[in-house]
């Protein structure tokens, strides 16, 4: 794939989009993503394949910023998810944004696992007073039936995403997502965010955790995240922080996201820009973690309108996790031919071995 060089500004903008604007307008809840993230955990094979959907998936914690209230940096991948700017990847930052459609009374948000949640309430009344609060409940007919209360271990209402709800206040400028465990995420409306689809975007401003501690998110003038820090309930003491910066090396086709932390660690993602269906996407090429072995990630070329899909995770000493996918026409499975007539067959793009 030939790399087309761009100005430094364009590169930084694209890298920022990789992390913080990966949510498409009018986010759609994908049932296969919900099944993989929030379904019955016994339906997974080798922690890599979902036996229900046939998706190859990754759920990895790359680093923990140590402190009295630590910051956890996670990433996830689902082969059957819509590609978007991430090429199937989601990050611990995936829930930084949410969308609000006031004329239909709908809030679309993403959980930290990458699961899309849709909340429905009444159409927003602009005559509401400053202190008035509108309540929004989780929509159960858009893939949410796939949510289980066992996805995170023991059965508990505090871990069941079906107990998540949303509140709109301050004349439509603040949205709070109330989590099942009592935590609260506060989002603030971006000025001038309305578009032709009449969708407003909100930035995550802070989180109040069940223990009372808080997480704050700081953005630059372009609404790009640059810092995260955790504090005590009184906000008088900082427990942990991380800073993000983006880098492009002119002589390379690759780009980098660097994360510096309060406990002296550095996490780096090496990204490969590609063009897929006339859209620029970012694929993770290498992960340099201070806590885990270096990981090289490889992808196949798009087949049957699907892809590029992750096919190998390579680790030191020759260790690897790899997958093959069904495609149209002839598939060799253990010496037997599995014939799939065309790309509309639901088996296409699912893990075969």
C-alpha cells in the first residue's frame, strides 16, 4: 500500500482522529460487538474467538499508571465490527465522546469496553429551565438484548450494563451517564458541534468513581485530549496522570502515539495509515508496552468487501496468535473443501481456524 505524504498538520489531525473522533455520526449499536464484549464469557475460545459470532477479538490492558487511583489503558479489537477510522479497534478512550439528537430525544454513547449504548427520552424542549433534568433510559431493541450480567464475572446488578441510564441538564449542555456501580460520567456539549444531521457532540469532562475519587480530562483548543489525571474526592490531591502526544517521522510511512505517565513509564503505538473504500483508516502495527512484550500485528488484504482483518499477533521467541477467515468460493478446512457461493453468505469474514 503506497503511503501519500501530507503536511505535519494533516498528520497530527489524522492521529487525533484515530483516538478521539473514531465515533461516526449517528453511532450504530452492533449486536456482534455487544455479544463479544458483554455476552456470556464461556462462549470464548482461547480468549480470541467468540463462538457465537465467529469474530476474532482482542481485549488487552497495555499499561496501568500506578497511583492511589490508577489509570488503566486498554485496547480491543473485533473483526466483525464496522471498520471506521480504527479498522476494528477500540481504545480506553473510545467513550470520550457521545452524541445527542435532540429532535428525536436520543443519546448514543460508548462504554469503556467499546459497547455502544443507546438511550431514549422525550424530544428536547429548549424552554426547559437551567435546573430541569431529562431522564433517558437504555433502548433494549437495538442489540441491547445481547447484554448479560455475567460478562464481567459474578452475577451482579453493579456490573450489568442494562442498569445504565442517562440524564440531560443545564438546558441541554450537560449529559451525565450514571453507571450500574454508582459511577457518573459527565459530558459537556461542544460549541458549534451541530451538523446537517442535527447531531450534537459532547466531550467527557470528568468521572466520579464509586469510591468518590475523580478522573478529569483536559483538551487543547482543538478539543483534542492531551491529559488525564485522577484525584481524591475533594480534588486537592492528584493520584496519577498521563500526557499524550502525536508524532510523525517524515522518512517513515508510520505514525506514533506516545503516552507519558506520572510513574515514569512510556507506552507507544505505531500506526499504519491505509486507505480502505476511499476512507483513511489507522491500523495498529506495533505496541511498545513497558509492562508486556512487544507486539507486532499483521492484517490480510480486504476480501469480499471485508477487511483488512487482523490475522496475526506476533510476540518474542516465536510466539503467535493467528486466525484465518472464511471467504467466498473455496475454503480448505482440514483437507475438506468448504464452498461458499458469494460474499453475502454470513460465514464470510468469520474465523474459520
